[in-house]
C-alpha cells in the first residue's frame, strides 16, 4: 500500500468556505429552523465520500489519497488540466439541493399530509403509522408545547416500504 498524501483542501476547491459544514450552513441559512442540519452535514460528507474514488477520502476539511496511485486507479473520474484527479469537479457533482429535502423536519400533521391521510383524525392515524413502520422521531419542536418531529426522507421511505405497497391484485 502506498503512503497517503494531501490532495487538496475544502477551502482551496470551493473558494467560498472552509469546510463542508460551512457550505451546508451557508446553503441552509433560510431553512435552519425546519431542517436537521447535523443530519444534512453527515449526509453531504457521506455523499462526497461515495463520489470519490476508492482510496481517496474527505478527512476533516482535507482530501487525502494515495501518494502514488496505481496506473488507471482513477480511470472514469474527472481530471484537471494537469491530468490529476479533479476533486473540485467530483464535489461539484454532489448536489446539496437533493440531499437537504430529506432532512426537512415534519410534525405529525405534516406527516399525515405526506401519507395522504384524511378524515376525522389524520394525525392519530399518522402517529399509529409511524410507530408501526418504525419511523424514528428526529427531535422535538421548540414550541411551548413540544411536538415530535420526523425527517421527511424517513417518512417517504416508510411510505414507499409500506406492507402491500405495489403488491395488490385486481379483484376483477
């Protein structure tokens, strides 16, 4: 195994912030109160790591990788004008705008609306559904009367995985 070396830093490739966390904070300025910001930060870092080639990682605010990569090790990844791995292009392809909506925080009435529940007490039906489907609470609201909050992505995953979803047979 080759030694590892510093490829670049977050500040160098973005030119606008010192870390991925700062980038998320800047992006989410207007939505900080109704999203799980720490969850977005973790998911963004994970998406970047998944986009990087094997052996290259985002460690803190630095991109670390093999000092002497094997020939062809980075085939299929973008290269810069010097023929080196173009980490800036890889990071640019990770869309924070696609990650953030999964971390919107929903109260039980908003969950009921996502499930499409109507009727006499849709919130009670939604409460029962999230419990039965194992959707974990993401936190509590800061309201005078705290309310359970759920991540939109967790709710959407539960809706898609409901028992019987897509397995119904025609009665005709």
